[in-house]
C-alpha cells in the first residue's frame, strides 16, 4: 500500500480507502462486511469512510465494530451529516443543532471518542456557513473531530468556507469528497484548482463508476447479482449503462490488457494520477474485490498512457 498526505496536514491516508455507502448495513451481510474490513486492514488500508445516513447509521456501526479490535491510532475513520435522519424540521441540514446532535449520535453508534474526519455531506443553503464552521470548530477544539471536510461542494462554496474561516480565525477545511472517475470528471475545471491553491485534498468516491469500470456490464447486460440488478441501490449506476459509454469502457479494457493491468487497476491508477487526489474510496461486497482493488496502489501511468486514455474518453 502507498500513502499520501491529506492536504497540507500531517495526516497520511492509504491511496485506496474502503467505503460503506450502499453496502454495509444494506446489501452486504454483517459477517461478510466484517471479513472485507479485516481484509482491507490486513492489506494496508488505513482509511475507512462512512456517514450517519448510510442505512440510518448501520453503515457506521458495522464498520466501527469490525475496526474495534485494532489500535485506534492505526486507522482513520470518517462520518458526515446533512441528509435527513428523521421527520423533524431540524433533523437535516447543517445547523448547529443538527451537526452537534448528529456527530454525537455517530460517536455513540461507533463507540468512539472521536472521528478523524467530519464531512458536511452537502452544502446547506438554509444555514449560514459561519454557523456550521463555528460548530465544527468547537467540536475540533473539544477533540471530537480531528479534521473537517465537505462533500460535493462547488468551487465557489469551498472558497466561501475558506474566506469565512480566515475571517473568524476558524480551522480550515482540509478535504473535499466528490464523485470522480474516468466517466465523470467535473472537478477538474474549478474544484481541483481552488483546492490545490488552498491545501485541500480530494478523497473521491465512485472511482469505478459504480462498477461500470470493472467491465461487468458488457453489451449492456446486467448480471443477476450486480449492483445494477438491485433496485434498492441501482439509481446511480444506470446513468453509466448506455452504448456510447460502454464502447469507451470496452476500449479502456483493451488498453488495460495491453498494459497487463485489469480494467479496475487502470481506472483507479488514472484517478490517482491526479496529485490532488489523496485517496480513492472503493466499495466491496466480497473480500476478493478489495484484494483486487488494492493492487492499483502505487501504479504510475506514463504520460503516453494517460494520453491514450484521453483519446478514448473524448
């Protein structure tokens, strides 16, 4: 495993990290999830991602339970808040009340004293950014959060948060968690430049485009046990299953074979070619999948290969 610094902090995280979105507490049984987490840790992954909204806290509970046997200093674990966690008018968003209550609820579920990274899971237009950042700053000073981040914020929203933090001498955010893969590259134009300028890393989710960049959906066929076949979790993957996209995936798989790589290795190495990306979050429903994905760590693509990929993707 290879490790990278998170932004300008001293924290080092594994290039491949393990997430619990759409899997743990939902489509993967607890025993299997624990075996996957143990395998990930054994292979050098030290970065584990979750959120309060993942199956109403079950994703957090399963992940933390599996990690409990390891020294707390040896792994980095995250959570998030924003999405509704109840029917009440204050059970959502980034108000001081919701952030405060949800962070403590997450700590209780995970039986932890602190989380390494707390993310604002989306931008909340109904709450002043100053209110949210002051709340997070208080939690940072209490030692319940070590680092702060955001997820799927625009470049302008990230800059707004930085300006407010600087104005009021609050701790800055150090990480953004966006979707990023060969088929979805929106962060390259504005988000990466503003992040690089301000010492913020990307920790990206869906680097394999919900499994499409594994080659499992050849010709548009949907395997019976795949994510796309599961109506509970296929609302995003179907966006990638169309003829033009699958033609690109076929060409990418051919290139991967020429390089003696698997398609997932090529796709993950492509994401990690970007210096501003600290880690790529993968999901896994079997231990074998995490074994395959960690092989991408340390692979460095040549400029010629990156150019060939670009020709395929245009």
